[in-house]
C-alpha cells in the first residue's frame, strides 16, 4: 500500500499503529513529508522519487499536497506524457550525437544509405544519421607492402625461384570498398599471374642477371592493367624483384657459371684497359714518325734546292774561269773523300812509286803502348811525321815540283 493512500496517514490506524505505537509519528518521509514503510530503516518509496524527478523537469512539485498526491493518478502513478517527452528528447540527442564523426587527412569516408552508395567524404567533420547511413573509412595515403616467393618456369624451360614485393596504395576508396569483395586477394592473384606471364616469356639468364629490372617494370605495368580491369581501386607504386635464384639442387653449377661470366667480364676489362694504353701510345708514335718524315722531306727538298742554287752560281763562276774552277772542284772533292780516311797515300806525279802511310795502325800501336804503360806515338806526332815525309818526298823530286808549280 502506498504512502499516499487513504487511511495510511499518521501511522495510527490498523495493526500498524498497534505494532509501532507512537514511534512512527516522529518518522516523516524526507521526499513528501510522509512516513517510510513499516520499517523505519527501509528505503524511500520509488514512486515518490520518480514523481519528484518529473516534477523538477516539468516545473511542478512532484509530491503535490500530502493528502491528494498532486498530478499523480488516484493510484499514485506518474502521468504518461512527460515520460514520453523525456524519452523522446534523450533518443533525439543520442541519435544526433552518434551521427558525428571525424575523417582524418589520410582517410576517405564512403557513405552508404540503406545499402546504396551516396558519396565519398574527404577530411573534416562529418555527420551521418545512424541506422540509416553506414560509413566506411579507408586510409588512402599509406603505402602498403605485399611480397611473395614462387618457383616459375622460364622461356628456355628452366626453373627459377623468384622473390617479389609489391608496394601499393589506395587510389579510389569507393572502388576498394565496394567494387571487389576482397581486393587484397585480387592483388595477390593478379601479381602472381603477371609475374608468371613475364617470366615465362624471358630467358633464365635475363631473369637471374641484368634483366631483373626490366622484368620488374613489365610486371608492374601488366599488374596495373589487371587491377584497373577489376576496378579494385589499387594503385601500384613499385614492383621489386628482390631475389632470383636457380633451384637449390643446381645452385653450385650456377655459381660456377656466374663466376665464369665474372672472369670473362674481368678479362674483357683488362684487355680494354691494355688497349686503352697501347692504342694512344701507338697513335703518338705514328704521329711522331709522320712528323719526322715530313721534316726529312722538307730538309731534303731544302738541301736539293740549295745545291741547285749553288750549282747555278758555280756554273756562272765556271764560265768565267773554267780551269781554275775545275781544279778547285777537284781538290775539294779529294779533300772531302780523304779527310774521312785514317790512311795517307803520297802519289808523286811522274813517278812509278806510291808511298802508303798507315796512320790507323800507328794510332792503334800507340793506344796499345799506352795501355801497357809504354809511351806511344801521339796523334800530333803522327801528323808531324806525315808532313815531314811529304816534304822530304817533294824535295827529292824537283822536276815534278817545278812542273806542278809551272802548270
């Protein structure tokens, strides 16, 4: 029975008054100036508390008068209209608050309304009605990495083990979220397909050595074509062939082949270096010989021209005095020939004897004597001896001398 029901005021009627006596008269209810339940230590009446709360909300005292209960019904219950309004206000505030959200600089928000695409929102504050709109956010600036390692068959029917990595980002958040059920799986399958197509069209030597960069570029181009056809919204930034090796069973043989290729390249570099040193030297020597030949040519031409000019001048002098010029030419020719000889021959005109003086032998004897510590003939002494012999011979032949002088 509620506190505000008739017959329950004052705590003096019925059995309650008998059991509690006069003690209940002093225990008043703190919410409506009424007594608590039969137990003085029990909680306050819940209906009274609710009425006071709604009274504060509506501007009226929830307790009303002590006897009649104010705005409450005859059985003590609250009116229905204020409760409905309060619930409606709380629901509206909650609905509006749950619709707010923030889109970061790196993100894009895809909005669906009743399951249909509406728009894609950029960075900033957004509001979408909950339970009506569904929002999916996706980071479109972060570069993501996916890698795989596969064994593939080359064009020349060899097996290679390739490790591939793909760096990609989200180009279209709408396509990435809505167009394909699992875009990452599509990326993996497309990358494997593109890699197998490119490697299957290349030779093993190119896959293992210098052709890896070209293969990576071709795989990226073909992979992007596949992803665009699938409308995955993925942009491939870079494809790397991180490693490519032959099967482990034949790794040793391939290492020997690679070493042989390295030796070949080293020998070629050494030969090229030697050629770079020899060829310029040969070219310089050739240029020097050409210049020397040109200088000799110029020298011979200049000497010939000089001799020709001298002969023309000599011809002029010969025409003036033929006998004197002829004798002078003879003496100059004999002097030029004899001055290079180490032997002296004395020819007496009109005589049958010719004296031979071996100056070279005398010089050799003098050198031997000097080496043995003995004194030998000096060159000056030999020349004096020769001149003395010449003078003695000329003195013994007066007739020839007189004839020569007269002539």
